[in-house]
């Protein structure tokens, strides 16, 4: 049972909330952040064997799926272009051999030291194939993103899309263009 005091407190809270400028944008950005956090958490928990291919097609599809869930976006298509390709840091096994030769004659002793270092990639066997051991993998740098969305003509939707892509893909907002779908 609610009391009159509880009802007054609720009305006061709602009035304060309504007085905040651009509350709709703040709420939309907060919802986007929650959606992205949930999406990322789901991908870290689930099996991510097909998260990204070398050409990035799966990541474009996944990003389009999550962006289309933002209120006002509707159906959307996303194209991500890359500058180059992924780079890999491979583990190497280095072997250093030092040889010392002493040559003496009647006047002096001469010592020559030669050091030779050889390195070869460390390999592992995966599915019966020998492959180099990858220490780290760096994704290709994103060159630009184009989004075509049903709600792409609404300024607040554009801002939401750009903010979400900046957070999700760690890319500068100037590299993102949003257009209305025909």
C-alpha cells in the first residue's frame, strides 16, 4: 500500500528527471552502453570461433545486428573497410654460438671471438599441421565505416550509432558516416 508521502516523492523525482536537459539522449546513450556491454559479455562467454574472418565479414554482420537493436535505428547495413590486414607476432627460438680462437706467434697472442646467432620460429602442431606459435595478434586498422539505416535521417539516431561504433570498435567518430536507407 503506497502512502501519500511515497506518491509525493515519486512525483518529485519524476519532475526532477524531466527537468534534465537532453534526458532522451542521455538515456539512449546509457541504453546503447548497456546493449554493447551485454553483447560483449555474451561473446566472451560464448564460443567465439567464428567471430571474425580475415576480411572482417562476420564482425560487420555482428556489429550490424547489435546496432539495429538501438531504438530508432531499424534495419541497417554496415561496411567496415580496413587499412591492410591483421599482423601477428611469432615466437622465435634463438641460439647463440660463440667461438674463440687464439692465434699465437713469436711477438703476440691474438684472440678472435666470433658470435653467431640463429633464430627459427617456434612451431606447434594444430590439427596435424605444423604452424608457427603466435604470441599476439593485432587487428587491421579500421579505415572507415559506412552505416545505412532506416532511421539514419534522425540526428539523435546518428549520434547513437556513431557513439556505439566508437565504443565498440575503438575508432574515431570522423571515420563513421551514417545515411538513411532507401
